[in-house]
DNA sequence: ATATTGTTTGACAAATTTGTCAAACAATAA
DNA sequence: TTATTGTTTGACAAATTTGTCAAACAATAT
C-alpha cells in the first residue's frame, strides 16, 4: 500500500483555510481550492466526499483555532493586567494571520439559516469564569468598572475590526500597505492603553 | 405606455440590500433575491441586465450609504465632543440597521481580486480634513493624544464589530437575542466614555 | 515477478445558477 | 376601438459548479 507521504488531505484543507481565512475569498469554488493546492478537484472529493463536508471541517477548525489558545490563556494563572496584555497580543497576532476567519464563521452560520452549528461550544463556561475574574478585578480597582462582557467585546473589536476592514480603510485614510501594517503594529500599545484605563 | 407605479426596480434593489446588508446572506443567488422580492428572476434581468450589474449598483449604494451621512457630520460645525457623540450615535444606528454592509463591501472587493472599486472615493479628503480637526482638538486637550487615524479606527471598530459578530458572541457569552440588543443599547454610552477619555 | 491497497486523475454526468427570448399582459394614446 | 410602449413572465439555452466512475499510477507485500 502507498502510505500518504505528502499528505494531500492536509494540504487541501490548509489551502482552503488560507483562501478563506487569509485571503477572504468567501465565494471560492472547489476548483479554486484544488487549483491553489495544485491537485485535481477529484482529489478533493476523494478526501472530503463533498464541498459541504470540507467546509464543515474548515468551519470546526476555525472555531477551534479561534477559541483554543484564547481559553487556555484565560485560565492561566498570572497577573491580571499582564494576562490582558497577552490576550490582546494573542488576538492581534491571530487576526493578522487570519483576518477573515471570524467572517467566514459568521457568513457560514448565516446562510444556512439554521443555527446548526451552535452546539459543542463548551467554551462558554470558560468565558463565564473569565468574566467573573474580570468583574473581581474591577471590584479591586485594577481596571475601571463596566459590564465584563462589554469589556471583552471592546478588546475583540479593537483587535479584529481594522484588519478586516483593511481594503476599505486603506482608501478612506489614504494609506499604503506599509503604512497600514505600521499602524497595526502600533495598535497593540494603543489598545492596551485604552483598555487598561 | 405603462408608467411604473410599483417601481419594481427599486423593490429588487432594496430586497437585495436587505438580504446582503441586514441578513448577511452573502452567497444569495438571483433566485433568492427574486423570490424575496416576489418577482420573477427575469424581471431582475430586465432591470439590471445581469447579476453582476445589480451587484455593482448595490456595491456603490453601500459605499454611499456608509460614507455620505458620515462625511456630512464630519464637516458640520458644532462642539467637538458633541460631534463625536453624534458620530458614534450615527454609526451605531446605521450598523444596527445594516450590520453586514461593510462585510459585503470587503468580500466583494476581495474576491474580484482587483482593486477596481478603488476609484471615485473622493471622500478621502473630507476624512483627511476631519483627522486634522481631531489632531487640533488633541493639541487643545479636549481629548487625549493619539494618532487621529487610530482614533477613528477605534470608533468604527467599537461600533461595528459586536453587531457583525452577534451570532458568534451570542454563544460565546451565552446571551439571548433580547440580552444582546440590550447590551448594544448600552454600548453607546460605553463607547463614548471609552473614546472621550 | 504478481497481487494488493491506496492515491490521483481525466472524462463524463448531474445539479445549480445565470442569461435569453418570444409571448402575454397592462395602461395609456390616437 | 386599435396601436403603441413598457412590464412581467414561463420556457428554453448556456454557463458554471459539483459529483461520480473507471482507469492509470505508485508503493509495498508476497
């Protein structure tokens, strides 16, 4: 038997992720993906049976990739402000690598008008625990008081949004790519300053 | 001649906007749009010739809808902090009505891998003028100093992102729709507080 | 060597989506 | 009335996208 030395399956999935998460081509066809991976479209069907099943795997990987490290950091034992700083750093790094991952998730959830994907998100309890910690730190005066959920939403928004909106913001603010990335680098400090009072 | 009493053309375009901007169904077909508008797909072709031309109109309307009121407010003469407050209010109101309008623009720009749309954005000068005003106010100490572009990005991010991410945030934070909208209402004040030092 | 198993692909078929056209229809003008 | 013009649609055609299948291929086991 020919054992898979090149691992085509992983190559196809990684290529799909690159196209969807990094390049933001949400309308990509199986042909687009196969071409980008340098394999025939039939290979894609051999490993994933259908476009739909490939997308389901990509979807689940997106959810995992988005939450896994995040939740791990939330549970970590360390100085609270330092934890927030690392959270912002992690979020920004991930978003630079995969700016459109969240959007992929959202659009996939919305156009199969079902909330079929809602399950298995057992991370909600970890988030809840972290929200409690935030609240406690607010009571202690480490950071200024507000609804902890809003606090988290602020962090996510400040990190994600500018990277997603890059094509639009580039012309609104009349920026080159180099200037844009420079601003994104500077953002880490700006966000920390804004969030940490 | 039969003058258009019902204005099917506008109905079709408005329906398309609703599907794309409000419902976030970025993969909607011409059939989806025609069905939702209660007309035949042929009518859509009668008025717009092709799917592509309809989308181009919708795209331009999205750009206009996003920037027109915004730029008008930026140019208005009024107390600076009040202007910022109204800016946040306008942004939030618009985003609640059309959460996925920006995403539609972005994905359309990205998957026709060209920057064909880049032109005609003559609003960049208005934005530049407003950035200058922000900088001046920072010098005067009205708000704390930072890169004015980053200041604007912060406002946009804090407004838009949570509404776009609603399907995901709902389960991450374990919220009902009612709870979610309540938080969105509360956000106006939270964002003002955060932005206006 | 041959057999066996897994991989890859081209050629074909099915399904979906988009585009075209002529006919039916409605409303007013003459 | 009939004619004219604009609107709407069903039926058909074309194009695109997805899915299937048998054959070719590669690598190892016997």
